[in-house]
């Protein structure tokens, strides 16, 4: 690619599309912590406390289970 396009070494990646990137020789870690904090601040929810979700994270969802909503609302 360098033969066809002029390129520039921009050093190691730090942020990309609001995703923080931390790299070492063995591992790459990505995080959206900064973006999540920004959203909480913008919505006035910085003082909110986390809460457990009542949904079972291991639940297998199927398209033919449950009732359909006729008007698209709950």
C-alpha cells in the first residue's frame, strides 16, 4: 500500500471513534469509558447509581416465542 499511496506514521493509536485504545506487545484493550461518562454528563445522570438488570444474560431469545404487538407498542 505504501508503494501506491503516500502514508505517514501517526504513532500508536490512542482514540478512534470515541473508543480508547491501549496497546502493549501482547494485548490490545479497548474501552468506551470516556464516551459513557460524556453521555451520563450530557443527560444529567452523573450522580445516578448502577442497578442490576432483571434480564437473565444467558437467556436464549427466539423469534417465534412470546406475543406479537399489533401496533408496535408495549
